[in-house]
C-alpha cells in the first residue's frame, strides 16, 4: 500500500474521463470516457489486472454506479440509463432501460398551459417519440437502498427513480 498521492496504476483512455467508479468489493473499476467508451478494469490480485474497453453506439456516458446485483448502470448524453452485466473480466453489450411516465389526469386548460410553457421554455414542442424521461443529458446517477437508481438532469428539473 502506497502513501497518499502515490500512483498505483495508470490506464489509457481515448478521451478525457467523465467519471470513475469502484464496485463495493474493490475488485472492479469502471471509467467512462468522453469518446463514448466504457472501460472495466478487473483487479485479480498481486498488482495484476485485466482491462476490457467497449465502444458505445450512442453518445458518451457521464455518470455510473455498480449495483449489488453485479451490474453497472451508466447514464449520460443520450438521456437514458444503460445497464451492463458484469461477466468475469468483461461486461455484456449495454441494454437501454426504457422508463415509463406516471400518468397524470389533465384537463384541457392544464394541457394547453403545459404546451404554452414548453414553447416558452424551449422554443419548440416536445417530441412525442422520445423514450427518455429527461429533456437534457443525465448528469448524476445514484444507487438507492432498494436496488434502483435515481437520475438527475440539470436543466429539466426532473428527478427520476428507476427500478
């Protein structure tokens, strides 16, 4: 064990690193690169490690956490959560988690006001085809005690809990 400030290991990244996360056991390290890559480092003991890097099909991830279920959940500029299952020294292809909005009762007046407010805020109507519950990139993701995660996207004033 080194002293504070000693370099213990260095890993290559194609772009600057948005976030680094350790799993609770300390066996895995994940880092998210601005180049839309996610890298998983598996520490095998005696200073040995293996690294697996995966190029994402979408935009870069900005935040991520390891869950108790042996998964890594990442979120970012695509405005959705992506689940990766850890398999030994690597992980599965990312699976997009699709959220469902809670239904609200609205009347004609509140629906018209919501449309007007959205036009005033963004200058355009909301897309009805979006699968995301956020209007902006997800900037923070936290695991909850119940096993779900909560996401925050700066700018849309929405806090989403994902099971």
